[in-house]
C-alpha cells in the first residue's frame, strides 16, 4: 500500500451463519479528493462491534443492510488530512462513521471533534463512545437499578458489559458479570471490581450463576442471548427489567429447532411482571451530553475502568471481527488502521 | 339447597390441560356464624375470569395456587347478612373476594362498599372492577397510546378487551379488535365502536388483520397469546408496546413442541425496539381512585359500553368457566349466585 492508495474492505458475499474471510474482499482504490465543503479523512482507528453482523444480512434490521460490494460500515476515529470545509482544519481529530477503509470524504455532517488531550482518542469508539453510551442509557433508563438490587451482564469484559457492571455499582447495585475463561473472569472481578463473576464455559454455569445471585436477578442487561439467557431466565425476580441491546450468541445461528421456549417466557413475563425492552442507543441521543460528562468524570476518578484490544492493520479486520463473534477479543476491539 | 346450607365449589383435582367438570366438586356445609368483628356475607354475584385457570395449577404464579380441597377463589359481590363489625350494617352491598360459594365470613379487610344506585352492582366485577381496571392501567401506563396510533386487542367483546379498545379511542387512537365469530365481531364494531374488527376464526385471519392495520401496530394489548400473537407479531412497529395481562390461549396447553419462536421474537425486540411488559393490575393500585371516577364518567356519557354474560346458579360455575377458556362467553362472565 502506497500513500496514495485507499485500502478498503467490502462485503463480498452475505454470510450463511458464521462469516468467513471469503465474505470480505480487500480492495485498493485511489485516495479521493475533497470537493468544496468536504474534508478528506485519514482513518486512524476502526471500531469492530457485534451489530455489524446484522448489517451483513439482507434482512431489515434497525438500519439498512450493507450491500454486497459496498464498504463495510463502522465507527472510526480519523484525522482531517485536507479541508475544504471552514468548520474543520487539517490535523483535527474527529469521530466519524467512515467504515472499513483508510480514507473517506465527509461534508462534515455527523463529525464530532475529539480532544486528544482529554482521553486517548480510541476511547471515542469504546467507553466514551457508542458502546459506553449503550451501557449508560440502557442501564439507567430501562434497567433503573436500585441500591441493593442485583444486575447481571454477560460479555462482562467487553465494551458494553464492562461499563454496565461498573455503572451498576456506582448506583449502589450488586454487579454480577458473566465472561468466558479464567483470564477474563479474573479481570472482571479484580480489575473492574464486579461483586461476582461466573465463567459461562463452566459445565455447571447455571448452578454457579444461581449461587452468586442468592436474591435473584433484578436487571439483566441482555447483550448475548443463547445459553446465557437460559441460565438467567429462571432467576429473574418479579418486576425484573431486561434491556436488550444485542444477541450475539444467535447472530450466526441459522436454525431454531427444539422446543418452543416462547410460551414459557411469555408466561414468566406475565406471572413475574417482567419488562423486556429492546433499544438502540440513538433513541436516547438527548442523554449524550450528560453521558460524556459523567463517564469522563468516572474514568478520571477511577470509578470506571476499561480495556482495549487493539489490532494492527485494516487487512486484519475480517479475521478480528469473526473472532469477536466468538468472544476471542479481550476488551473493546479496535483496529489501528494507521500506525 | 335450604336457606341454611352453604353451597360451595372446591378444587377436586389439578387439571392436566383443559379442566373438566371432574376437577371441581360441589359441597354443602353449614352456613357459618360470624364471630365478634366479623360479618357474614351472602354472595350475590361471582366473577369468572381466565386468571383462575392459573390458580388451579400447582406452579407458582403471581399468587399462590388454590389447594386441592379448597374453595375456588374469585371476586364476588355480596350482601352483609349479619354484622358483628361496626363498619358494616346488614344490607350493605360489598365487593369481596369470597370465592365460589354461597356464604362467607370476613373481618372487613379488603371489603369495598358499593352504591347500588350508582351502577348495577355486578359491574364492580367487570367494567368498573378488576377487568376494567386491568384495561385502564395496562393500556394507559404501559401501552401509552398516542393519537393516531393503532391499538390492537383480542377477546375484544370480553371484559378487558372491550374496555381496552374503547379507552384507546377516547385517547385518539385507532382501535382494532379481534373476536371469535360474526356475532361478537358485529358487537365490537357496531356496539362498542371499534374502528375495525377481525374474526380470528377466519382462515385468512393474519391477512385480514394486516389489511385493517395498514400502518402497523403500535400497541398490542396481549390477553390471549397463541395464534393471535403469531398474527400480530409481524405487524408490530418500531417502539411498539405490548402490555401482557393474560395468555388464555396457552393456559390449557401442556406441550410446546415445534420450532423455537423465542430467537425470532428476541431479534424483533432488539431490531424494532419493542417493549414487552407483563403486569397485574394491583401493581397500579394507586390509580384506582382515578379509574373509578373516569370510568364511571365514561359509562355515564356513553363513551364506554359493556356487556355482561350472566349465568344463573353457582352449580353452573364449573361448566361456564370451562366455556370461558374456549371463548364461549359473550361479554363479562358473571354467575348470579342468588336470584
């Protein structure tokens, strides 16, 4: 790759179940020139997030799918290389949604300037960005944990889960994390300070979860689905709240044979007065200023910690993304596009 | 039955699936004598409601089960026959929860005096009672219909459904009812004034429902479950609300073979930001005074109509209740215990 090439990764084919490297294609194009009013962005960091799996399918989700042949979408941190827009100067660092590529044009709409002195700019893709805000808005607006209540979250070492548990503790609730493997569990308990953590790979995972939730579960922040849901579900207390922001365990599933669990779940919704509420963080956009302020304070005072899993090189994005869907990352997964 | 016998119906056996007459037993006991502080109630009307099916099972629901050999529970309207409680006089008409029997003792706790001049006293078991309040609180607090939105409710000629649709219209929403058979559909449309009604027995019921919901469904007041849910589910709009107060279609089901519908429902919860919220009306007890006032006004001004299906004789309660679970009633089902 020369300085003049724009490396980009497009959707080559719609995956059936688990994505494979063949579903992505690396392309080289010319670096575009900004027109009047535009800026040329050089991408520094690309965020890899589970929701991107949904964009690879043709089915309508809350956003339209990526078309085959189109650049994969995604949040990015970029530097303004050239500016023909009076609102931006060369060298500005911005949050953008430029996708899986090295360069992008923008008319400035939707760009947010970042202060590199305030925090590492990659955090605008994680704890101070969309995943952190997903945790904040979903937990506080839908989950509404009260002091002493038990909050459970899976993928607890990940971008969303780690914030959910730490915010729950700030609000006086007990935080119980679920993670995969001893190393992640240790991190969740010892570094993030969760009250308890359970390894979902343990053969007796449901029993372990029950043991660390002696008073049941009042808030289950659902970001994985699958077997974790099956273990959590019997423990949900009357009036429990279940904000649903992701179902990573079922994104790659292609069939749903087996007993129909819906009637049992609906019966519990009825008899235990449960709330199950799906959401996308942008619904709560008016809370973003409060989030940015509170989360920056919590980080500064050590109340919230975070971990990034940084992968070098855009060409490694497909493999890293496939690994993300299997829980192979450890912390917020970010691709460093430019070293 | 002499004046001195207390006729009562006890749970004889826990039903497996659909209850049968053999699950109930008629007993005659002596009419009890009130102790100091108690009143003797003579039951005038007994309410029959779908929730009672749940009480017949041993499984924990939001209330504890009726034990085998115990009198079936239920809401009642009664006359005070003898009073040794200074708060009540002979002849007072009260709302009580005395169950399937002719006489009962009470210490006065939980009794509410009714004014027979204000409304037929049987309405305290229906439109002005628990079913009407279930409709009111669930629709307004969880469903929150906005003007122009589409509200769908099943069992639309029944005690809860008829109130849901009419309150939705009062709030400026479109009310779409689902009912079983031409006679009930006609009643829902022509007498209750719903904007549209669909017969769930029609072979093309899902297509008919879709046709009368051209803008999708914003609130689905869930009181039946089963095939109606399957027809409603694809039509739920983004941010739709689903208050769940009953699942009559699945109460008698004993197996749930077939495809697992839960993953598809959870995916829709996520991608369409749905809210599914179970509730029992007593959670909203602080709204009861407002309900009593508003509903009485709506009835007085003709904005809310209601229909009662009155069955004579306590001995007919089991058969009527079994029919209720199959939709054989037409309007709020009430047993006139004393003619």
